[in-house]
């Protein structure tokens, strides 16, 4: 079975610290779909990222990047296999 792109959803909202962000796909996510999430944060407060969804999927961090001292930019990539 080959991989195929199904859909994407972007939410470029800027939030204050300790906020949460909700977004939804335009179409239903079906069992077996891989969901990939990219999160970018900016700040020197040691921001913690947690991902949850309404299907109860468990997300695993695949990688990330932290900027140099004084830069405070953090990117993280997460994924799950939808149940």
C-alpha cells in the first residue's frame, strides 16, 4: 500500500502563555491515517507542548529544534497513527 496525502489544516494563531489551541480537520480522520503536527513556540519560558485529540490518539514526538541562546524559538514535530 502506498502513502497518499489526504488533507491539511493550518492554524497560525498567536497565543499568550499558558493557552491552548483547538483546530479541526475539514474531513473526518479515519482509522489508520497518520496525523502529523508541527508546533512552533517563541519565548524564554520553557513552554511545554502537549497534543490531544477527540479520538484519544497518543502522539509521539518525532523531532524538534531549539534555537540558540537568546533566540527562544522551538519547533517540534509530533505524529500518531489514528485509531
